[in-house]
C-alpha cells in the first residue's frame, strides 16, 4: 500500500498540489481524475519519486520514500510517464528488456527472458517484438511501454495518462490489462486519466482533484455522482447507470 | 550469416590496414620486409605501424564518443564536434601551452581534458533546461557555442603567438604520427571498454530522464560519466592528431540506421566502422596528390558533410 499524507508542491509561487492525501491499496485500480492543472500528474510523480515534494509524507509499503534505495525501489515501483521520447531506435523487445534492469543490472538470465516473453505475450505484441518502436503506431508503442512496466514486475504501477491519443480498442485493451494486473497479480495500479467514463468503468477507487486539492476520494459509487463531478468540472452532468456502470453525460449544447 | 558478415568485416579491416602500411613515399613492400631489410623495417616500425595504430584508435575512440554523446543527450545530432567538446578541448590546449609550457604531455592532456569536460557539461546542462522539440537546433546551437569558444581560443593564440601551432590541430593529419608521439591515443581502449560496461545505462538514459530513474538509475551520474568518457576520447585525439570533423556524428548514425540504438549491440560496430572509415579516408588522402598528402580532415569533411545533410533531410521527413 502507498499512503500519501499532506503532500504539497510549489512551482515558483503557484501551489500546484496543496495538502493532498490519498491511499493506493494493493489489488486495486485507483484513478486520479480532475481538470487540467488540478495537480494530478504532479501528485503522481511525487508519489513515484520523479518529483520531490515540498511538504508531506510518502509511505511505500512500510518505509518512507526517502528511506528506499533507488535500485530496490525500482523493483517495487514502476512508473510510465506521458510523452516518452521516441527519437532513439529500439526494438519492442529491447525496450521491454529494460524492465528487467532493476533485477539483473543489464545481464539478462533465463528467468528474465521468460518474464520478458510473458509480458510481450500478455500485451499481445509478440508479432511485432522485433520491430523498432519509432515505426509503430501510437497504440502499439503504448502497448510496448506497458509491457516494459509489466516486465519490471513491481507491486506498484503508476501510469500518467496511459490512454493519451489512443483509439477506443487500444484504450479498452489497456484498461483490461491494468485491471488484471491489479486483481489477478495483486498490484496497486494508479493511473492519471482524463476520460471519466473509462475511470468509472475500470477503477476500484477514484481520487478527484481540483486546484491542487483532493476534493473527494472513494469508491466509484461515492465519487462519480452529480454533485462531485459538477463541482470539479464546473459544467452540468447527467449520470446514468447502464448495466451496473456509471456513465457520465456531459455533452451540452 | 552473422558469422560470414563478421569474417567479411575482419577481412575488410585487414585489407585496409595492409594498404595503409604499404602506401608512402618510401617504398615498403612485402618482399623487402621478408628479406629482413633494415631500412624497410625501421620505416615500418617507427612510422607506418604507429600511423596505422593511431588511425585505428582515433577512429574507434571518436566514433564511440559520438555514440555516447548521442545517447546521453537523447539527440542524434550531438557529437564531440557539434556540442563544443572539441572547441573546448582546443581552448584547453592553448591555455595549457600558455600556463604550463614546460610540463609534460600528461599535464597538458589533463588541462585539455578538464576544459573538454567542463565545456561539454555546460552545454549539456543548457540542453536539459531547454525543452525544445526540434532536434536539428541542437547541433546549430552547439556549433555556435563552439565558434564562440574557438574565437576565444584564436584570440589567445594571437596574444601568445601560437597561431601557427593552432592551425596544425584544426586540420587533422596522421602524417606527423611517429613512434613515441601517439601513445596517448591508447586511452581510446579504456574508453571503449568502459562505454561497453555502461552501455545499457546509456541506452536507458537515451530514452529519457524519467525512464532512467524508473529503473533505478542515477540519471545525472550517467550523463556525467558519458561526458567524461567523451571528453577523454576527444581530448586525446585533438592533442595527437587534430580535429577530425563529422566522424563522431556520421558513424554512429549510419550504424544505428541499420542496427538500431541498443548500445550493447552497436558499440563494437560503431568502433569498427570508425576505424574503417578513417583508414579509407587516410588512404585516399595519401593517394590523391601522391607523393604529397591531403589532410584527412579535408577528405572526411567532404564525405561527412554529405551524410550530415542526408541525416537532416531524413529527420525532417520523419518529423
């Protein structure tokens, strides 16, 4: 479990995250939602040590973030950020192999190869594993990056907007895979996501943020409701329950 | 298939090496070597073999330096000659000559190295702050930065009456390499070995800072190690041979076109093609106006300029 208590972050004079607390339990998918500039990505990158926090406490497992050795932590926590550079030419398999780096420091053994094969198979990209990532479509490339995170085989998986620029098919596939990671392999999966219907249909927990603060955190039922959504996004919402899932309609003319 | 291409590669290198050994004003032939002719042997040992080794070491060292540079800056167009490393090394050379004129070559190398590291780190830090998208801007700014540094070098050279020696380094030439004068270039060997040791880490850094941090690496440390290796390699080549333009830029790019960017795989091939390219250019330079020589930097500029333009156009087409 990861526990964030009273996190704050300032860029210059602007307070991007203000006294935010949240809980990311193992075995569940937690989505962080909110409008642009709500501090979602900053919160996520503080929780996974890519950004230093100005105040507050981050507890990973039973140790504070600062007490973790960076190598050891890389075996516990994986993070995938938006806009991964694709200037360099790596094959899908080479990219996925980087996921094993924290475990074997670059010298892959048979066990590593097995896990890499599994991860590639799991994401359904076996056929393109020897192609260069700069030649793939956005969806295939994202699959490759997620396969790398899967191969890293960590308890905690953070993804910043994993569905960015993807079509519906790839989006659904990725969300299904993330759910399996959480439910079958007992990982804590945390995603920052803009599409609230994807968040509503595939998450166990939702953390709703606005202007750097956590407005509401809880189950889908608790967070995806008219009052909360309208207060966050400041537009009218209609929420319908369809086959047990909450769907938000916000397409107003 | 892989086996045969390796044999072929080895053959090409051996043929080029032999060609390099037997070209020159003094006649060196296999027959006279075998008959044990004293003069032939001393020419071979004092001049021809050192020249061959210098070419091979400089070619491998500079190409691998370019490869490291491209990976740690995440930019295809970075290389010792496009991020100011060479110009800073030259500045270090002049300052070393002025301040420690009677110290040995290792002191001088230390000064050159310090300037190369410092100057390159300055530029790399600057690059990390600028988050622009256009990759071609990096060499442009780098070359501008290099020109500013080299203006300072020229000023110092005029001031201390060193302009003549300066023109000797800015055009690389292997003609002056003799036994006892090139051994600093052996530094290329530890540089390549260390680069291979850190290869996967450089490759991880080439994907991005957060990518490298995610797998538990210290990004800043890797970048610094990379820059230090690049500086050692470039400093030694600048000091012994002079400036060989484009080499660190074109060789890694051509290799990566065919083999990708996984440094563990491409490092040996980058070193190999660096050796072969410099060998070929050196042989051409010795033959065009035989018995005189054209400096290698001239030959390689013609070839390298063409490849560079192709790479820029290709990048435009992709982007």
